[in-house]
C-alpha cells in the first residue's frame, strides 16, 4: 500500500473551447506533485461549468462536453465529467469539489460501477490500494485573481477550497501569485496548501483568443 | 488561371525536435499571405539541416526526418524534404531556397513525377494553373536578427534571400522586428519583401526547452506532437546531454552552427 496521499486533480471552467493550455496545466500539476515526492496523482477531471453560468458566447454544454472529450482522447489519465452540466443549475466550485471528493471516496469502498469520468481514478486507486483520496483544484493564476474580486466568492468557500482541498496553481513567468496570496486574508493562512507551479514554456493560449 | 502570386513556404533549421511552434509558424504565415489577398500559398516544406551542421545535441538526420514526418502527418499542406540532409555536406540557406525554387518550377513545366516532398505543391500548382512559383523563407524573428551577427551571413546571400525570395517572419507580441529592419540598410531596401506577422497567441515553445524538459523527465505533451513523443521515447533521444555548459536558449540557432559565410558548399 502506497503511503503517499492520493490525489485527483479537478479543473473547473467554461472550456469554451478547451485548449492545449488547459491540458498542459494538468501535466504541469502532475509533474510538480510527483516531484515533491509525497503525492500520487491518480487522475485528472475536466469539469465544464453549467450553461446557466451565463457567460457571453458560451457554447452549449453538449458541445463543450464533446470538445473536452476529444481533447482528452489521447490522454491516459484525464477524463471529462458531465456532473456540473447535468445539475439543475450552476454549482459553486466548493460544492463541485466536495461532490467529486465524496463520490470518488464512496466509490473506493463500494463495488458500484463508477461513472465513465471516474473509472480511471477508481481503478488506479484500487491498484494502489488507496483507501481514500483528496481532490485538489488545478487552475491558472487568473483564477486566484478572481478570488480577490469583491463579492464573487464566499470567504468560507475560499478557505475550504484552499484549506481542505488545496490548490495547484500554474502561473507563467512574470506573474506574481505569491502577492495575491499575500493580499488575500482568506488565502494567507492556507498558503502552504497552495502549490505554485511556474510554467517556463509559456504560452498565452486562451479560449477567448481561440474564439 | 489565378492572377495571384503562387508561393511555397520553406522553413530551415535543425528541428531538434520539431515542435508545435514550428508547425504554427506555417499556419500563421499562410493566413497572413492569404489575407493580403495577392498570394496563393501552394504548400509548405520543412527542410531539416544536414548533420554536418555540427550543433551539440543534434539528433541524427534519420531521426529528425522521421520526427518531422510525424509532425506533419495531420497537415494537409506541409511536407518534409530530405534534400538538405542528403547533400554531401551542409548547404547555405540561399542555396537551399534557390534549389527548391528552381526545382519546383522545373517540375511545373514537366511531366516528371515529383519527389514526395514536392507532390502536394506540384499538384496544387497544376490545379491553379500556376506557371511559376516563388519560394519564401518562413522563420522566427531570431533568424532575421541573426543577420546582424558579424560574419554569419554573406551580404549577398541576405540580399538574395530578402530581395528575390522574400521572408515571412513570425514574431511574438512585444518584440520589435520593424526596428531591426530599420537599423539595417540591406533589409530596409527590401522591406516590402519581408512580411512581418505577429503571433498574438504567444508561446515560448523551443526545441531547447523541449530537450531540457525531456532530460528532466518532465511532460512535453501538448507542446510537440504525440507521435513525436512516442518516437523520442522509443529511440531514447535527448535523454543525455552531450555537454553541460548551459548554452542559453536565447542564442540564435544559426550562431551555434557553421557560419553561412564560410564556403562549405559542395554542390
């Protein structure tokens, strides 16, 4: 039985459309956690946001799901979850991360057939004889900046996401995520739970530019 | 018969390994020339340099050719030419561009079966009833800037490359290739033949960084083609550095190789 904490990486967002940059953040996060020596990343999940998010130019969920599926078809460890898009409405990130963590952990201790998006993670976990796993949020540094926008996030949600789940934040050279953490009271106490990864092979691919 | 100027885009370099950035410059160049309205890009050619170029860590040509082939397998218009690597020695860029242009033009007016790397271009040229085509060099701003390095290029070669062939230079947002052209008399004279394209969706993928990542066992997925990753792994390329003095990736590729001004042309 591996003594390393077992992790599933979850990325939330519009994925409108999914780009190579989205996929890279998973690779960077996994390499980083593995090099720390104390984690075993069992899988990654792309979790596209519900249509009710209401962002301008948002392609319908059915399209975004299919584009995400195609994006990960060559990946051995990342899957796409339709959980958010099939809720009655939009879900807070904290609620999303909580659901993935409890659903995955309950699958570990049952013989229930996992949904497609969970099957790689559940298999890997069983192979490594892991009894539980933790879901971490993987994201770009821009999400960290969203935390600072007044009234956009509940402080207790930020606290829970950073404190309980932990975050792997990918930023490009020139950004200063450390300052954001420093500026945000809700994040500073959790700074040891925010893993900062520098993307040296910078790219400025964004869904906006692709559209 | 189209009244547009028919063009083939040629990229030279080590392609050690070929990356998504190399492929992107073709796409950016083609889009740019087409949007100008007066060009018809018939095809693109990746022309890897001869092994004699002698750069450290240079994978043998047989591997670089295969990696390039895999990189363009999903492209409908870019091919890989083994011309340079099959010469007796290294070729000057001007000679290479000249060869492609004269050979392609001769194929247009003959029924000779074109070599694989030329078949798409010749096919398109015949469809468009093109009587002749012009070969343009497509490259990053680092190649343009290498023109300023003393003794690296023959002045007459620079004149011929920009004057006769023309260049499509891709640079990233924030850099200033216009100033570089302004600073040079030779380039200013031919500036209408240097097409500057800004890559707004900047990326800093370079072969040097890819080799570094591979040596450090870091993922390069989504930076180079999957099939190239497979090839690198199967053939254990780039796992060991052949030297450790940490040459900066900001040094232009050309500078580390043979000077273009030495007469090593054996053709």
